[in-house]
C-alpha cells in the first residue's frame, strides 16, 4: 500500500492529490477542534462545529459522520470518527479508533484517504505509527493513505513514498 506524508495545515490539505476522502478524528472533549479538524472546520465555515453544538455528533468512540466538502477542498468527502475522550487517549484507545476508522472507510469503499493520526503531543510517534500499521491498515481496504503529519512521525511511517 502506498503511504505518503503531508504537512498538517491548510497547505498540506490543499496539496492532497488523488485522495477521495479525508478522515478526521474528533474527541468528546475537543472544543475548539484541534489540528486538521480545526482547519477543515474553518474552511467549511464552522459547519462541523455547528453539528457538534447540535449534539447530532459528539465524538464518542465508534461515532461516525460523513460530510461533503462542497468544493472547499479537492477531497470530495470528509469522514469524522469519534475518538472518545482525547484527554484519556492511550495506545489502546488510539488503536481502537483507528481500527474503527479503517472499517468505516472500507465499508464506504474509499480507495485513497488522508488522515491525521490523533495523539500529537500526548503519545510517542512510534506508538502512533504502530497504531496506523497494526490497526488502521489491516482494516482499510483501499490502495493509498496520505498521513497529515509532522516530520518526526513522517519518518516512521511504513512504506512511505514522498
């Protein structure tokens, strides 16, 4: 499987090529939205924040939501996956969230996805890279994964092509 890396931020999101879905992770305690979820929400004029405020999606573990990007990104659709409590995120709960994301994306027949692996600043990059390799990739049936990552995590990605 082809794994590539892009910088976290609007420039990285705008640089995505050949990706048919973006996968974001949102925790129940993520207010304001961190990382890529925050950038996507900003570009989509707060539509994700409004959904969170309405209580339709709260970010509980195994919660999932699909949103169109309405042309605001080159990626046509965004899958939002619940992370549970981000403050309690550990290797086990990260693996569970990534496995769930892989299953949701496989069921939707996503061929190429971009995602940011949760746990920046709280989990070691090796733990995050292992969760991608051991939990997400076996469940995701597509052909390509683009990871929105810092340079340290990007170096640890499996089979990465730049």
